[in-house]
């Protein structure tokens, strides 16, 4: 476990986003996640591409990260052209002490899982509020729209409480970048994340759920301006 200190004027998310971006080296192909913390990593990578002539290619995980990357001047590629990535950087909604993560607060976890599973190293960037001994965050589950009721029933059978994620104005469901719905499923404290992960993957109509077991390292931004790597 390493402790680092950054300027106190930067936010916890900014500290770790920048720190992860500074791990990236010339020639790397990088997966870029979605969310407010990863946005700092994307901005910092864009700065390095511009000011340090850093030569990288990136695979975005969403329209949001694609647009931010283009805006930042980061050259993009695809998993078809580069099926193996050196490093993926992404945020998370919760991380437990065994580095199991919950993702999908932004509804992008399907592509985020594909991209991070394609990477040799997966760095997760979070502020310290995301760290918990055990997972108890709701699990985002992307489903085919016409399987919504079927999946809700299967989640209830697994002991979960499913809610269809609605758009901010509540006049319709959230539609993912893949054209699907999201069901947020609460299970209380999750005693065995791996077993729940397998059960959710086994539900008919599920495209992908937000439990991740492939985190290599977590960069945790702290209120005092330091960060820690576990
Ligand atoms: C998107 C995600 C995000 O990485 C997660 O929701 C964390 O977001 P933020 O960095 O804004 O707190 O999984 O699907």
C-alpha cells in the first residue's frame, strides 16, 4: 500500500484521475471508462498527448467517454483493431476489501466490462466514499427491453429487489448505449459477490451485470489531498 500527496486544491476524484493517467506510457493502447472520475483521467491524458507528445491509442467505453476523448485530442481505436489493451482506467460505485467492484451507475458497465476484461491491467479510480468492507450497493443489470419483467422475476427469486432505471425526467426508462434497459437490483449486504455474479449471469434476458472481479489496482483519493493505491 503506497501513500501519495497531491495539491490540496484538487478534488479527490481529480487526484486519482490524474494519477492513473500518469501511469500511461508511450505506445500503450488504453481503455477509457465512463463517469466523473474517469473524465479527469481523460482530460489529463489529453493534456499529455498535447504537451508531452504522448503517443497512445484509446478505446472508449461509452458515447460519453468517446466524446470526451475526442474533445481532449486522444486518438481512438476499437477492440476489433486492438483486441488486447495494455491498461484500462475506470471509476466504480463501490469496492470491497477483496477488490470486488460494483459498476454501472452511469449505465455503461457492459462495455466497461468488455473493455476492462480486454486489458492486461485494470486500474479503478475512486474517492474514499466508495470503499466498503462488503458490497451493499444496488447492482445495475443491463437487460434486453423485452426481457424486463422476466429478469425482474428472476432477480426476486435470487432475493433481490429490482427497479427499472428511469430517465431523469421520469417519463421513460434509461436507454443504454447498446439500446437496452437497466434494472437496479438491491440485495442488501452481498455475502458472496462471486456466487451472485454467476447467478445474475445465468438469468435469461440479462446482457451484463455490474459486479466486476477483475480489478488489478484501486487508486483512492482522500479528502486531505493524498491518495492511496491498494
Ligand atoms: C459508469 C460507471 C462509473 O464508473 C461509476 O458509476 C462511477 O462514476 P463516478 O466516477 O462519476 O463516481 O460504472 O457505468
